[in-house]
């Protein structure tokens, strides 16, 4: 990104503004809202999302702050895991989690923690990649032989800690005090795009028939 920081920051600002607009269309966001991003990463939504209190949580937060000080210094970041958020109950009015939980050990636990720290009446913006069920079963087998020490990796099956289907992604919210008010997925678009592209390798051939990396977007209120 060196030499392209201004361009990157402009794109980040536009994306954050678009997410805020989606949330505002569902519920009023307090002018002095408390905002948390779980999995703020290198260039998350939080760095250009307006709020009186803005916090980003990521296990690698300290490293990202050193690498990208131009925007990481705009908010307070904390090195912590989403499965154990270091905040009291009902601490935030807005929580953001953008394509994060399938790269963690326990996605359900992260969503439980999000529900805990979100204040009553608060709003959640949540996205995650979803895949054909083939990737879940293949990744499970892949993890098994890797655990046995077999040094053979199939990248399409090792690219996520968890390969969620659309149904299993929805189950992350089951029984929690979160009401989904808007959801959208790009499964059909992802299938069309994969079949329209000339395959470059075996992974692309799988994607033509067994979709991978579709987006599931949710807005929920507590």
C-alpha cells in the first residue's frame, strides 16, 4: 500500500459511509454513539465511522497500528479476541463485524459476545463469507490430515478456519437477543460469476459448480 495511502483511505471512508447509510435506513443512530468493530484488522470500517467513542478489536491490533499509523491512530484499538471481548455488558450502540468470524476458532462465541456488549436498541452490521457445503466437509477432512502431520495442503479448502454454509451462518444468531431486520446474500451472483470466468486452476473449476466466497450481509437490532 506504500504510496497509495490517500487512495486507500478514500476507499475506506466511502465504504464506512455506505455501511452507516444502510444502518441509518433501519434505525436512528445516536449522534454520540459508542461504536465497536470486532475484527477491525488492517483497514476496517471503524477508522472512518463517526461516533463519540470508537474502538477496534483485533488480535493483531498492535501490529496493524505500527504498519498503518495514518488511519489506525484515528481510533482506539485493542489487541483481543472476539470470543472474549474486554467490555462490560451493553457497552456499545453500534457493533460492526465485517467478514471476520469465519477466520476465527469459534464464530458462534463471537456473535454471543457481540450480543452481550451491544446495548438494548443497538444495531449490528455483520457480514461473513458463505460457501457450498462441499467446502465445509472437505475442509474438515483437510484439517484432519494436517493435524496428523501430513504436509499436503489444498488451498481452496484451507483458506478459512470455518467454511460456513448459508444455513450455518444463520444458525450463529439462533437463540440470541438479536433480531435480523435485513439480510442479503450474493450466492446467485457468485455462481454466475464463477461460471462466466475461464478457470485458471482446479480451485476455479470447483467454484463453477460448488460456489465459494459468497457474501451474507445482516443488519440486526437488539
